[in-house]
């Protein structure tokens, strides 16, 4: 999570739900709650897969969820402090039976996850905000490439702020999510760092090259006027890492295979210490509160960003593909052309985290206790799992205090092949919910 404190965010996130959003058919709690209405009605199954989770794995914050072509569900979590296993990727079959786990290298930093089929092979793309890396892996964890901070970008060569993991002295770099276009171009959002978006080019499994930089905080917004960062030159260019495990890693690049995450420039977080240079320094300045909170104007420039937390290439109109950015700190979704020019703002979300599309509809996990469905025109269909009373009690540490049928802090979500929705929540003990489609 970013620099907003958990307690402060929970206090800011109290909401009142529309009465039709949450419907439970059994007040005694002996049946699963039913959420939604009409053709968007779901049975709410909390703690999906927990019954088969090995005792050696204890969830930390569950940050993202995807499905592969075999119907397997992948959960990316930060790993609980009391977990014997450090595996951050947990895989289940479609019935919720544990299949395998891997990914100790992402322990503590597991965040965004994206799946894509390239030819006959599926790959996972990960963002690790603690260690300041983006990496491409096979479904069983074999590394294709790993890159650190965008060292070819001028915005990371100067400026105030503490050094973040994977970055030089200057601006913080803590990537949160990833989106990819059919031609292989992809975008990374520095959601918990300096609020810039990075556009890369990629061919097959070659190491990516930096193409453009845009976004950033209001005073430093880049890209709207066409400002571009230079392309990387050769392996390691544009990312500080190495392609396909070959050649030396640059600052913030990947560790030797099997090596520990602290090999990244900026280091790991020291126990009990804040993030910063070498892992022992303090955090950079706290992010400003979201738009709509006291003291924050609503006329935030469209080209600026405050926590570009999630992103997706929207192909619903094949003739006019666009990039969706969940500008979470500004309480909005912004649409961009694929050459990084802002188009417009999608209204109606509070703290959007990410996106997934199926059959023209988009699911948006919203950190303020709800999951939103948008139609093909980006109009709100409904909100799911929103609290039904003002100022609801909210906790992230005690499972017994979670209220059935209500979300706490949805952080990642995806549709599966059958139209069900899986939701991963940002709570210290992890929570994965299956919304089984009924209509």
C-alpha cells in the first residue's frame, strides 16, 4: 500500500451504500450473501480456497488475482510475517483446490500481476513495489527478464525526494501495475513512487526499451505536451535490469538467479525501518489526500497523476484502443490514447485500483469497500459489497470482524471464464472472495 496510513485511509473510506447493492437472503448468516440484482447477481463466497491452503502459507496483503487458460487462479500476496513459507504466488484450480506456490523473491513487495498468452505460451508480468522491479515469468516462475527503475528517463535523474528501492538518489520508484497492448508495447505505473507512467516497447522476449514518460504530480506532469524519454540502448537499457538473465544487472536490475531481493539498488526494507536509500532511510513525503477530500481541488489537470495505481489497454472498440489509468489518489479513471495523450475522465469511482474486462463490461476493485461494474460506455452498472450503513466498523487484521457480503478494501479483481468475479483485498491476513455468477 502507499504512504497513506491504513488507519487514516479506513477513516476516510466510510461510505453509505445504495440500498439495492447488498442483498442477503439469510439474516442468520447460514447462507452466503447474494450481491447485486438482475443479470448481475452473485453469490458471495469469502475466503475462497482457504480450506486447501497449506498450513505453511499464511497470506499477507492479497494484492492481485488472474486466471490462466486452464482455469487456474493465481493469487499474488505479500506474505504474512508469521508465514513459514515465503512463496508470494499461490495457484488454485477452478474448484479452489491448491495446485502449487512459488515466488519467494517477491516476498514483501508482491503487487500487480498480469497474464498474457504470447503464441502458445502464457506469461505472467509482475510489479514488485518493495524491490522496485517489473518482471516477466512463466506460469511456474521461470524468469524471462527483470528490470529495475527506468534509468533512461530524465525524471529519475534529478529532483527532490528520497531514493526508493531500485532508484538513484532523487525520485522514488515503486511500480504498482502493468498493462500491455497487442503489439507488445506496455505501460508501468509508478503508483507508490513518483506518480509517472512509463511506456515501453517489447518484441517477443527481448528486453524492453523505454519509449515515453508521462503523468507525474501536477507541478511536474510530463508527456502531455509530447515530452519523451530516450529509448534504451541494448540489453539493460531503459530498465536497469537484464534481458533473459544475460549480462550484468544495472542499478535496480535483477538479482542473480536464486539470489535474494536485497541485491536490488536501494536494498530491502530494514526490519522496523522505513523505505529509503539502502532500505534504512525514511519514506518520502506522504501522498496528498484524494480529490474530494478537504483541501484538494477538483480541477486537477487531466495530464497529472496522484497514484496511477492500475492500468489496462481497453480493446472494446478495436478501431480506437485506449489506455485506462486508475488515478487512485485523484479518485478518477483517465483515458489515454496509445500514444499517451489524455482523452477524458471516467467519473463515479472513489479509489479505483485496477481493471479487468469481459464481454464489454469492466470490473473495478475500489479500495473504499466496493467493487464497481462499468458497462461498455464506462457508465456504472452497480457497486457490489458496499457497506450498508454509514461509518461502518472496518478492520483489516481480524477475520472474525469481517462482515459477510461486505468488502473491506478491494485491491485486485478479475473475471474468470464463466463470468464469476474474484476479488483480492488489501488486508494484513489476506482475503480472496469469489462472486459466483447467478444470473
